[in-house]
C-alpha cells in the first residue's frame, strides 16, 4: 500500500486528491477556532494559576542532571 501526503490550500489538495488512483480511507483537517474573550488568554493572566493547589515550593532544589539521575538514600 502506498500513502500520499497532500499539502497546500483546500483547492490544491482537492485537485491532487482526484488525481490519485485508489481509495481514500482517512483525512485530517485543521480548523482554526476563533478566539473568544472567554477562551483567549490575557497578557497578564497566569495560565498555571489553577495548578497552584497541586504545586510545591521547594527551597534550594538541586535539579541538575547529576542530581536527577543519582539515587537518593533509600532508593
């Protein structure tokens, strides 16, 4: 089975599609949704604010590669 990836405008893709012999089994469409005031993030809005209750504040956290991949006591 041979696959084809068609790129371009809708019209270009449609023209290319009719020239392909065989069966079309799947198509993927990307549709831009208009941003509404309720869904559009504001410049000053903290997009992670809702995660606040689930976060921890670790002081002096060593997140270096060596510390991440080195076993701690008891591991």
